C-alpha cells in the first residue's frame, strides 16, 4: 500500500479532490442533503470543475507524489 500516505499533504489534497468530485456527482441538489450539496459545489468552485475532472486530479496528485518520492530514492 505505497499509495496510502496519511502523513503527506499531497495525499490529503488528492483525497479531498477525489471526495469532492464523488460528492458533487452523487449528492442531489434538492431535499434534505441540499445544504451539503451547496457546500460541495462551493468547494468545487461552483461548477468550474467537472466531477470527473476532480476525481482524476485527485488520483493524479496521489500518483505524482508516489512517483516523485520513488525518483528521489532512485527506484524505477
């Protein structure tokens, strides 16, 4: 489990981007979860980023952090 690094700020940024994308895709705009959906829309930039874009950004950040760490160590 080399991708799960809770001590890394980049890992947390990637996780937050992924969770924001997933939440903005699954939460309904109305009903009892409407306030939570508005908060997620605010975190996502009010529609500037698509949910899929946010999820790919999060996965990219997590993978990039791992690749840079392996590059500094000299692993291939």
